[in-house]
């Protein structure tokens, strides 16, 4: 193991909003191990009074929520469990879907072993305020951040993230230019895909966002993410904008198209767990959802399918904090994390794809598994790479501000 100088705090972020069920799960893990709780049912958590309030938006997903739900479960002394294919998980299966364990096994442990260093992990619901605080004090604590690319770009433009010297990251040299920015390198890919109930659409399944918007040809309940990124791109694709002509986004046109589908949206979901539950329960017939969440529901046996066609390919990236206390070691870690052989570990642990396409040429990823990965070359070619640079721009930030008014009215 390495010395203190070689310890790298790594910011963990899966590109998702705070998932309160993950937080609750982590809080309950110790209680379950102590025998104070039986196996935990996802359905019970979601359908509990607090879970219902969370889905309705009347309860905030914060620590007090975790404590309240933990207390409620302790008072109940046990939580019902079912072996039926109803979207129910045992404790470990439910609460480790965030991907931290997968990332540790797939990337962090192999990178640490390769370099002979110790990697200290840290996490926060939102890296941005923590990054700003570290910059304001002039005392960086983190070295490397695993974060949505927009944070890396904004941080770089505001002097809080290092401009990368790619000569020190040779493993990124062959990566597509669009997978890199001056401040970041794509680390892991996920996709916002069109998912649907296979029983509802047994004869003909929706395959494009135009199909999603076509409520006459494809009647049924629908859900979209309560966030403009990817949702606005889907609207423009549905309106006939060619994939290679999306950016800069025509914001007015996107909102006009969204107004057309808005009356038919049953739920504007706010977390990956919620989107999965909607599919698992059969509450909606089609929705935009992250491919990993859909794959998890499919593995449970739910009659659900999805297509990568017109998927919105998104990534989390690695970037280095300005003033990182272990700058040179941070560069070595980023380069190690992008090693094709190490990147090829991702599919063994999670349904999100390697950031380095060279991972698919290592022989470690079977053709069958590659076909399930959003970043596999064949699948990536069917999708649209979301422009994180546009979303980090003033135009993108304005679109995010405008979104709140659109959803609320």
C-alpha cells in the first residue's frame, strides 16, 4: 500500500440525484447485520408513508428522512419480505445498486494495486458546493473527482479544476475527442433510453422518441425525468431534428414539443430508483430511464424492454481538483483508471459501460455482454452523445432554470 502522500480521495458520483433509498439502505445495513431487522423489501420502503411522500415531492431526501424511516422500521421490528418477482430485493441487493461497490471492485482496487497507492474514497450528494468551499478556503482536500462532466467543465472555467495535461494520461490518447474536454476524461457511460412494458406493446414496441410522442399509435401511460438534460434532446428528436444537428439546442422548439406531451405524462420522476419502480410496478407503460435501472428491473423478471435506438448517451468523468495535494499521483491514478484492461472490468459489476472504447478490444468483455453496454461501439453509433459542454454553458444553465417553471405550471 502507498504512503500518506500517495493517498487519493476520490469523489464518487453516479450521475444521479440523491437516491434516498440508497441512503436509507446504508443506514439500515448495520441494523440488519445486528439482527435487528429482517430482510428489507424495496416495495415496503417505497410504499411506506415516508416513501410515498418522497415520490410525491412533499418530503425532502435528506438525513432527517433517513432517520425517520429508520426509526419507523425499527419500531415495526421487521420488514416484510417476498420472494415473488415483484421488484422486491433483499437488503444488500437493494442498497448497493448505486454502484460504489462496483466501481471499487472494477476500477479503484485494480488501479491502487497497479500503482501501489492507497485510494481514500469520499462522497457527497452534490460535488459542486463542496468543490466551491475547498476552492474558497484554498485548501483542496480531494485530488480526483468522479462527477458529471458539467461539474468538471464549470469547475475548470472558474479555476477550481485543473486543466488536464493529456501527455500525462496516455491511456486517453486514442479515445474519441468528444469523450474528453480540457478538464475531464469520460470514465463511465450510461444512457437515457426508451423503456416500455412488453405486455402492453406486444404487437409493436416503441422504438423512437417520435413513437413516445405518438399517443394515438402507442396509447398508454408515460413518464419522463424531471430534468431538462436528455429530456429536451428527446423532444427535439421527436420533432424531427437530425441527431447530428441537435446542438446548440433550439430551446424554444424543445419546450414547445414538450408542451405537446406534457398532458400525457403521468409521472415526472426524480430518481433512478423511482423510474425503476414505475416499470416494476407496471404503473407506467413507457418512459425515459437510465439503462442500468431498466436492466435491473428486467433481471427481476418484469415484462420490460428497452432500445438503445436514439438513446441519450451520457457520462461521468474524472477531473483533478485545482491545488490537489497529490497532483502527480492524481494524474497517475486517472491514467491507470483509463487503462483499457481495467476499464473492461466495469461490465462484470454494473450495467454501465467503460469510458474508454479500447476496453471492448481487450477480450475481457464477451460479445453478448458488450451488446448490453451503452458505450459499446455498435450501441454508441445508434445514440446521441449528450453535449456536456452545451449544458455547462450559459444557454444550458438558462434552460435548467426555465425547466422548473415548465414543470410547475
